[in-house]
C-alpha cells in the first residue's frame, strides 16, 4: 500500500500521515514499526529488484537456447511488472530518492539486474544467434520493457507474457518488411 | 537551472530557497517572477514536449520514405534528449507532479507526441515497409528512446545521432542472426 502511494504521488510528495493511514496505523505509530519513511522506500526498491535479479540469474545459469532465454527473461520481467506494478514503478522511478550508502547498494543491484541482460545478449552473440551484444542493444531492451510501468494495465486485454513475446519477436526479427526491400543487412543510411 | 534541480533531486524534494539560489534571485523573490514552483515545472514540461511535437509533426507532414522518416525522428528525439537532458528528464519523470487542468493539458501533449510515432509506424506499414504498426511496437520505440534519460551522457563517446541510428537499425532489422537460423518470420515460441 505504501508502494501504491509512492508510485501514485511520488515518494517526496507522500506524507507520513498518509502512509500511516495506508498501512492502518495510528498517528506516530509508523515510526515504531519502521525506522523511517526511507526504510519503506528501500524495502520496496530492493525487494522487487532482488526478485528480478534472482529470476534472471537463474535463467542465465540454465542451459538454454539463447533465443529461448531471451523469451523467458522478457516474460519474467513483464509479468513481474504486471504483478507488482506500484512496487516496480517505485523501483524504476525513485532510485534517486534513496540516500547515502543505500543509494550505492541500490545502484549495485540495478547493475546486477542489467548484467542479466548483458549476459543474455552475450551468450546469444557468442553462439552466433544474435548479431550484436552492444551495450546499446541492452539499453534498448531495458527501455522497451521498463517503460511499460507507465502504460501497462495489469487487467488489460493482452497478457504480460503476450506483450513480452511481442517485444521479443520484434527485437529479434525487426520491424522492416524484408519482402519489400533488399535483404542486405548493412547500414542503410539515406 | 531549475530543470537541473528538478531532474537531480526530484520536483517535490526541491525547495523554493534552492530554486531561488539556482536562478540567482533573493529570498522570496522567485514568487514575484513566477507564480509558483509549479509554474516552473509546467514551463519545463510543456516547452520541451512542444519542441518534440513540432519537430515530429514536421517529419510526419514531409514526403519521406518511411524508413528515412523513422531514422530522422529517432535522431531528433535522441539529440533533443542529449541537448536538454535535465529538461527532458523532468518531462519524462514529473508528469504526475503537474496538477489540475494543466495535468490534462500535459497528458494531451504527451498523446500528441506519441501520435507522431503512431503516424510514423502507420505510414510505414501502409506503404508495406514495416510489418506492423501495433501499439506495442510504438511503446517499444518510445521506451527504447526515452529510457535513455537515465543513462545518456551528452559528452559520451557516441553521438546522439549515432545512438539513434543504432536503435533504428536494431528495431528495423532485428537482433537475430538470420544466417544461423531458418528465415521464416512466423512466431517462434519454444
């Protein structure tokens, strides 16, 4: 519930009194249960990121076809976002609101999560299945998936797994209709 | 400078006194020059979004090859983000901090901007150059580009236009190495 307030109003715009109402505690009681509002923020940020990392590192360790691994990673991320939309919104948007040493820990978690995508692309590239493992391709994939916190409706007509499959097919096969143009894969600058 | 503070600390975490220091005004003076802190937020949000819309609608109106239009749109967006990183960070992150009627106006601007991408994909699809104009393809493109506010370094080794070209080629031609697998473009679920 705290995640819902942080996601909806933003961390800094959310008052302690509102948080207390949201978690069903009396005035002043929240400070007895959690050390501070920022502890709540840290808990939300780290917990769901760790869940994404654990799921992703499991996939990286499995002996999977690189295309299949990409499909599964995409599905895990999209279904996490759909199942925990307020929490992941906080994760993707409020990193800078965490201060001090915990900010560093959080940035390290973000890096470990990104490394899952790096490893997934690299394995596919080394196996000759992907054309590149360029950092920009990683950033492109991260952006495609994470931006969904802004538009995804968990009760929308398309299942998160179907959205993931659409994204994976799009990034694998490309938007261009190859029947209408030469098949060359070189850079076509006009 | 206000944009830098909002981008760095977040809108709600930025105090009036800091804003006054940043814009070089004495205590209390900011309120004489701008009606409120939220006016500043609105100005930043709307101004750069309108710039993106104007540039995009110009491209949509031009008689261009759809692939070329996509390249140019991508370059405009990436170079805008690189040139106005704090402002676009505020644009992409602080929409919900704008309240009341202006929130509605801002959402309408975001929609007009998204419509530029929709029109770009649709024209390519109708011309037989793109395989789809699905909303999800639009969301994928928006995500790839906008997420860059989190990692783009305007003084980094790759020019924003080169990053744009990488993204456009990737989305057009796909990540899959087609030499190592069948050429069929059907859905390959494993």
